[in-house]
C-alpha cells in the first residue's frame, strides 16, 4: 500500500494522496484564502467558547470561494443545563457571524437520535436539545 506524502511547512503537517489533502495543525494558524469549494463543520463551531467563535468564523470566511457552500451543524439548547462544550449556538449568532458574506438557510432541525453508540453522551441528557443544520453559501 502506498503511503501518503507527508510535508511539514508553515505550522501544518500536510498529508496528500491522489486528490485528497489533509492539513493537521492549529486551525487558528490557518492562512489560506479563497481555496475551498466546501466546508463541513460538525461539532467544531459548537466546541469553541463564544469569545473564540468570531475569530474562527473570520478564518473560515477567508478560506472559501465565492459560490462555495458551508454545511454547518450546531446544537441549540438552554445553556443553563450544562456548561458546555458543546455550546448552544443560536440562529441569531450564526447570522451575526456570517450574514455579511453568506446566504444562510436552515435545512433541518430536530432532536438528534440517541442509540447504543451515543446515548451515554452528555447531549442525551439535555432537555429541549435541537440539532440544527444550515447551508451557507458565500455571496
Ligand atoms: C467535538 S470534536 C468534533 C470532531 C468531529 N468533527 C466530529 O464531528 O466528530 C472537536 C474537534 O476539534 C478539534 N480542535 C479543537 N481546537 C482545535 C484547533 N485549534 N485546531 C484544530 N482542531 C481543533 C479537537 O481536537 C476535536 O477533534
């Protein structure tokens, strides 16, 4: 089996194989601009405390092309029930972070399903928890 190419430069280790490239490092050091067609964010924005989310969103905004799409999955719940993470991120905050550069559409909303694999997670204990799925399109 062929190993991926491994390249260490700037603050990232990059692994490349065929048309897949993985950059491993501290996201807050990421400096590429206008490179990507798509962003998939599951449990990343909601893993950060509020004061870090503006910085995070500013980096993401630079890394996606005009017309690019960003699938964003967040949780919404009464934050007084648990301290987080994951933190509750409401629609108003998503608009505050992204509506200057993105068209925002909520495409799905509901309580996540808990099964044998994840029912022990903290999330399963939260009353009124909703998992909200947004598509953001860069304009
Ligand atoms: C809640 S996990 C979600 C992982 C995965 N996206 C998922 O849905 O299962 C949050 C992830 O963000 C990573 N993370 C946190 N801070 C980071 C940073 N500054 N740079 C890169 N990754 C970070 C953590 O290592 C962790 O893997």
